[in-house]
């Protein structure tokens, strides 16, 4: 096949990989990007925990449980905050796509740690019913941002697997409109995680 024909076919495959989900790439938590930052935020469906929580723990235990929530939230926020700039760098060819995939994996771990910390605090009475309800509300907002980000990650993997022009070279050939949409999704995830962190930082 002539070189020009191969490149044309490759570009067509690339456009297809980035565009077949394009209606969902417009707006991003958690993994997500924030990426990544979220796989499900399942613990935030536990809004009723506050009404059935155990007796209030000792102050020292209560503070320790809340400290774990804050630490996990800071970790997740750091990942979500780094994602948009890393995506821009990836499209510009200044960082490998593998770094973004690794960041997404880190976000999934960080999210699980946050979920675990909030669940433990809720079950042991270290969060009031109002606090649990507010975290549930913010968690649901973050959850809504995860689906577009998750699709972006899956699309990225599809692009990396393209024949002929695969890998990071193919990623850089993504249409500008799609690059902008992926960045918007990551920015939305960043804002959602930031709002969640702000509420957690206010916990006494």
C-alpha cells in the first residue's frame, strides 16, 4: 500500500477512535482523570448511615478517623489537580500517555482509600448525619464527572492500540476538538474533587 494511503487509513482509524464516543466527551472527579479520580464513589450512596451510626467514639478516635478522611482527600485532590496539565503535555508530545494511564490507576487507589476512610468514620459515628449527607451530595456530583473521564481513558487505550500509527504518535493526531473535550472533562473532575476536599477540610 502506498505510504499516503496507509497514512490516510490510519488517520481515519484515529478519528473513529476519538469520535465514536464524542457525544459523551463534552463533560469529569474522579479516576477520576480524577481523573481520575473515581470509579463509582459507592460510599456516597450511604447517606442514611448518619441515622444508624454507632455511639459517638472517643474524641481521640473521632479525630483520627477524620484525619484519615482529610489525608485521603488531599491525596485524591493532588492527583485530580495534576491531570489536566498532564493531558495537555501528552497531546503536545511532552509526556508519554503511559504516565497518564498510571495517574489514572493512582486515582482509583486514592478514591478507594477515601471511600474506606469515610465509610469507617460514618460507621463508627465520627461523622454527623449532616456531614455524611453533605459528603454524599458532593460525592454524587463528583461521580457524574467520572463517566466522561472513564470513556476518555478507554478511548485513549483504543488509540494506543491502533495499527500503523499507534502509540503516542496517534494520540497527538487526535482532532483538536476532541483534545479540548478531554481536557474539559479533566478540568471538571478537578473542580469536583476540589469542592469535595474543601468540605472535608472544614470538618472539625
